[in-house]
C-alpha cells in the first residue's frame, strides 16, 4: 500500500484487527537497513490499529500487527494532491492522486532513480584511506559500522568514536576534524622490514577506513526538496491524463501507405514520456553511466 508523504509530514497507517479495545504488538521493519521498532498499541472501538511511520524520508516498511503482515511504501508525490487549487473535494483529490501516481511512474521509467529522498545502505571494505568513495547523491550520514560495531550514529548526541560527514563535492565520506589536516587519498605504502631492522619501525599513520576492515554505512540520499521543474513536468503529465491526451503516438508516424493501410512509426515512439516538453525537462537529469565499473 502506498502512503503519500505530504505536509505536515505526519505519516500514519491504519489496519483492521479482530478485536476492539485490545492491545496489539506492532513491529515496523525498515526494508532498507532492516532496523526494527516495536510497540504495543490499543485498537479503537472500530477494531482498527493506527500507527506512525517515519515521515522524514521515503521508504518501504514491513509491518506486523498481531501476527499479520502488511507492506507500506511511504513516498513523496511529485505533485501534492492536497495542495492543488480548485481540487478540494475528496473525489477530486482521489482522482488527482491516481493521476499523479501514474505520472510519477512514467517519469520514474525515464529517470530510474526517481526524485526521492531515502535511506541508502552502503557496504564496502576499507582501503586504508581517509576517504570512502560513494556513488549515491548522499546528503547526510546516519550510521557507520566498522566490523559490525557501530562507531557513529547520528541519533546519538555524542559521537561514539568519530563524527562523519560528506565531502563538499558529494564524492566521499570522511571523518570530521577541527583544524589543519592532510587526509590520505589512498593506503600508505609500507615497505617490508628487514630481519635486522628495529621491530617498531614503520609507517604508523593509517587511514580512517582501515585496509581490509568491513564498513556498513547508512546515508540519506536523493532530493531533500523536489526540483520545481519536476513538479511542473508532473503537472503536465497529469493534465494529459485528465484530459485524455494519450494519442502522442501520432507525432511519431514516419510513414503512411494507403494500400492495405500501413503505418510506420519512428523508434522514439517507445521512448520518453509521450510529452515532448516533459522529455526536454527530464533530459538534463538523465545519466549515461548509472553504475561504476571497470571495462
């Protein structure tokens, strides 16, 4: 079930249960990092249990209520159905929300990462450097584990070991330091010691992310605020859906043969959103490389 994350950002879900005025064990599992929150909630007189879900970011959740499982997707719409002028009745809002869901799916089929703000889990080994390179558009570090031990947790007022932050160019995660610092871009070169050399000699500066150590990093990534042009693009698609302007294929007819009534279409008929203006808007967000690799 999809729940829209809209102002005032108080996301709640309601499920039916067997009994009224009964305490039920509610377990909410975040499907990104599989963290779990549990509580006991008493059902109302209509035999319904209402519980809250995180509203600061988009996410998927598996909720267990009294042994029954439910799946919820909390997403921020690309156009808020509750904030559209002249769309005030419950029926109109529901219709607009349905069109918005379709328009969002169309945009996401072109820009596959979407325009969400969500948790991203990163699992990487350290290489002995002070930088942990990342590919995602991270905005905030939530938690860092080193060899399955939490060394940083944003929810904790004081850092457990180190404070972590994202570099100004969003290319890596580093430890926060005050004052002058020359970070290691790679693992230090350690020459093997001879048998006659002093045992304690060697290079004693190791990077923040130690070579061979396992690191699990949880970040918030994506768009904290929706780009205004994406909102306008969504509105254009919603208007096309509402007005029945779905015959965009006519613009891509490249050949017409009256004998046996043949039509030939340009290959672009299977690409894009169907709205040329929207396609132009989305073109600046497309990525030619979506995964880092080595050829």
